[in-house]
C-alpha cells in the first residue's frame, strides 16, 4: 500500500512540475518580399529552441513556436536584427541593413511601393 501511495505522489509531482515546452508567440518584423521571408525565418530557426517560424509578407507577422526553456523572444529578435530586419522593439544596425539586397530595403518608401 505504501508503494502505491509513493508512486501516486511521484506521478502527481511530476505532472505538476511539467512545463509546456512549446510556447507560441508572434512578432512584427519589417520586410517586403519572399527573399526577406527566407532571411527572417532562417534567422529565427537558427535560434536554439525555435521549432517553427512563419513570416507573412503582407502582415509582417512572424508566428513562432519555441521551447521557452532554451530561448526567449528577445534572443529571437536579436538574431532577426542581426540579419538586417527591424522588429517592433529593435532596429537593425545600418551597416547590416544596407548589406541586404536593394529590393529588400524596406525602409525605402520606393522599394515598399514597388512591392
């Protein structure tokens, strides 16, 4: 009887401390085309713990699924900014931004209008 109670207690404690390792979040990320989409998604997926990253060209919304025990939104944003794309909270370095293709330079109104 004591063994059954002990096993039940262990199972209850394990369930209580289990975390949902698949957190979902979305970010606003600037970009204008499918080349931007590839770059943004790749930068996100290269962040340890990110399982899914899908960026919508029209809405600029990046939908993420990630293991919150391994990463967080700030780390993901830093990787996106590092490849030249601004987020709502962080701005890419001007040198990095200028290094992306001319058709991807979303800060230029003429480029945005062309898409």
